[in-house]
C-alpha cells in the first residue's frame, strides 16, 4: 500500500472529471492532458536543479520515466505524473516532506494540477503532505494490525480444530485397536 499524489495537465480539472482524467490510459498528443516526453525531460532537469537526487529509468517502448528516490518513486506517463510513497516510517520525516514540497513546487510552477486521492483535495500550493501521510499511515497501520490479529486468531482456531481432530482420531484408533 502506498500514498499517491497525482499531477495532471488539464486546465479545468475539478471533482467531476478528475477520476476520468486519471483513468485515461493512452492520451493522444493533441489532447490537452497529454504530457510529452520533452516536457517530462524538462521537469526532470528542473528537479535536478532543485538538488534532488534520484535514479532515472526510461521506458523504451513508450514515453515513460521512473525516478527512484531512496524510499519512494515518481512515475511520469503521457497522461499523469504520480508520486508514490510506501507507508514506511522513513517517509514521514521532515526531509521527505521537504522533497515532496520541492517536487510539488516544480510541477505546480509548470502548469500541472495536483490531486491527493486520499483526501480528495486539489493541490494548489506547495504541499505539506507529512501530517496527512502520518494520519493516513496510522489508519493503514491500525487496519493492518487488526487484520493480522484477526488472522492470528483464525490460525489459533484452526490449529485447535486440527489438534481436536487429531486427538479424536487417536482415541477412535485406540478404541478400535482394543
């Protein structure tokens, strides 16, 4: 599971169309949401000029870049750009928050619109994601812990049933053997 932040190129992005735009898989170059490979490259250069350090993977079959940071990644497609932050403790520190703000600034200053589907809010100013990420991570951790506890409870129940069947089988076998 991860915390995702989307950046889209659409002038009239709003709550009525944002999910449709996000689901567009193959925008055409004449579509207003289309993000060209040249534009992606210019954004990458701007991120580098901010002092951000990342490894770049370039898709060979399509216009696609993946920027790998130490604990999260940024994916660039023709229809959207996404920051993906796994729910790791490392991702809720001030350094990561600062990097996400820098990235957000670069994108907002280059006419991309931000959207946080966790809060269903549009990002219009440099993004302070740390508090929202921490709150969401707490909910995810709580859910995962309850799932784990439920799973552990089921495991004990099935272990007890299995042991009961084994004992019952042993008793029946002893009775038949007499």
